[in-house]
C-alpha cells in the first residue's frame, strides 16, 4: 500500500481482514496470537523472504500493521 503507513487505518483494516479470514476459516485467532504470527513474518527467514521478495520491507510492514491493529482493538 504505497504511501500508506503501517499504522494507518487502511493498513490496519487489511490486517483485521487477514485476522478474520484465518479466524473464520481455520482456527480461533486472537489479537495476541496474530501478533505472534506477525512476528513470524519477520523472524522466520522463509516468511520474511516470501514477503520481501514481493516488496522489500513488506514483512516488517505487515508485522507493524498487525501490531497496530491489535493495539486498536486491545489497547
């Protein structure tokens, strides 16, 4: 989302849609669990590479958007 900060409403809305998708289709995904998943996107080389190959810095951006969304719902 070019020009949109990870803490912006649009990025957080996408992070929330991601959380709901997993929650509704696969398993209960609390905000705390999604935070952990966001960390995996950065710390696991396979996830980081998959994201960053699409756009450099994307793994960190997604993690930051996930954290911002969680903060918005569970301060």
